[in-house]
């Protein structure tokens, strides 16, 4: 308590600095989930993708980033154990933010798409297990996170593989691909509207103070008819716009008209996924920051949950935008261009497959990583064209970066935790 009274302002300033740094890392690394396929398929240029993501990521983070959030991230540690030593919680959250931000900086510089959630969870596990006690850690939750390394990419890859095979069979590998496109693409547009609405209602808006309740029981059941109706609206609008797209057959490039239609779909999915991502993953940066802010404001009283001040969400949203604008192009390049060659139809299948995985995981309570999900989806689309279509060396490097994310975050957090403890006392 004395330490908080003496150094509260400095500790809060450090928390804001490290929180912004972590949010910068989220923008630099994780935004490739929403934009990588759009850039790789050339549906958007890198500048257009960054502009769209800046707008939708920021508004997602600020408007839907959380009215209330759990300040002890994901139930990884038991806050009751730290009631008598609130300064240890503050040191630990500072160390976690700095450690996760540092690892994301390294990964982004190398162009590795890693999980920001795993980065912060690994950091919290590290400081708690070594700096306090292994008994503080909820190891069951950690085990479920490790399981997501397999669940996310396999599920997304399978769905995206099936989606692209359907595009090939129904449209691309036919005598009249343009005519088939006009017949079947409205169905894909319905799927896009439906799935992106489900993602937004289940993930993107989960912290908003308004509950979607139309009397059908669970949030998932309530979201189904609303999303189906939005899907129909998107399909109707899309079918109307489809007639305005120049789909004149080109003897030398017979699929150009079809790909232009899929490129339009990619712009829509990119905007919606950026909003959902900003609203969901900003918590990785602002959750620990809110823990420090509430503990200092209360004079050392630790609460498992606390109100989320608007200024914290603003700081997190600004950090995401800054990271994306300054360094996001590296990971976007890896996801969009180095794993496999993407066209708008392939990118569409990958993005819709990733969105579908998020919806299914939300409904079933499965632990997933958005990064792993999108990479798995891109792999699935590549496999639809054969193993030779994949860059196996890049894939091996990505998988290696996934394996070391948790221990890297933990190791850095341990070092920083004991540094803060030595510097401030406690």
C-alpha cells in the first residue's frame, strides 16, 4: 500500500506507456488477420488496406471495445491471492505488457504472424508462476490455450478448403464461369453477410452495454435470425451491384470478370473483420492496463472486474492504429503473399472460412487464436491446389514462432517483473 501511495502516479504513467506499446504491437502484428488476404489477393492495395483498417479497427476498439472487462486476463491467475500484496499485481501487469509488446515488436520485425492473446497470456503465466507461486496459475486454462494451436488452424483450414473447392466446382472449372458466377455469387454474398454479422454480434459487440435479446435463449440463438436477415439484405444488394460490374469476357483472361466480383466481396469482409478484431483484441492491451489503473485508483484494493474508462479504450485504439500504420505491412506481406499465391476468389474463401471458424468457436466455447485461424484458412486454400502451392519454408517458420510465443512472453515477463520489484520494492 505504501509503495502505491508513494509511486502511484509513476506506476500509472508506466502502465499507460506499456499499454500503448502493447496496443502498437497488436496493430503491427494482428491486424494482418483482417487485411492480409485482401492485400495478397490484390483486392486492395497496401495503402487502401491500412486506411480501411485504421478507421474500422479504431472504431471497433473505441466504440465496442468494452464497457466492462476482466482485468485479470482470461482467468489465468486468482486475484484473491494478491489481495495482501497489490503492488505485485501492478508489477506483474506492467511486466506482462512490456514483455508482450517486446515480443510482438520482434515478431513484427521478422514478419511472423503470432497470437497477441498468447503473448499476453504467456507473460502473465510467467510472472505469476515464477514471481509469486505456480499455484496461482489456472493451468487448465493454459492447457486449453495450447490446444487452440491445433483447433484454430485445422478447423479454419478445413472450412476454407471446402469453400474454395465449391468455388472451383460451381464457377471456375465450368464452360461459362461468368454466367455461373452471376448465379452462385449471391449465395456466397449471403454467407458473407451472415457470417460477418455473426462474428460482429458474438465477438465484436460482446462488450457493448446492449444485449441482443429477441427471446430465443442464448446469444448465439438470438444472433442467428438477425444475421440470416442481414445476409439476405447483403445478397440482394450484391446481386444488384453485380450487374454494374464489368464482366466482359476476355479470351486471354477468362476469369478476370469473376475475380473482380470476388474482389468487391473482399472489401466488405475486410471492413467488417477489422471492426470485429479491433473490438475484441484491444482487450489484450487495455485489460492489464485497466487492472493497474483500478488498483492504483482504489489505493490497493484489487477487484477481479472493473469499469473500463473511456480514456483507456481511446489509448488502446490509438496504439492499434499507430502500430498498423507504421509496421503493419510486414506481417500483412507474410500472410497475403508468402504462404501461397492468392487471388480474390481464394482470399474470399480464406476470409469467410476464418469468420466461420470464429462463429463456430464462439458457439461451442472453443479457445481459438484469430491469427492461427486466418493462417490455417490460407493454408487450406493453398492445399486445395496441391501441396506444391504452399511455401513450406515460410510455414515452418510461422509454426516455430507460434511454439515460442508463450515461453518468450513468459521469459521476458519474469525478467521485467523482478526488475520492477527490485526497483520499487515489495
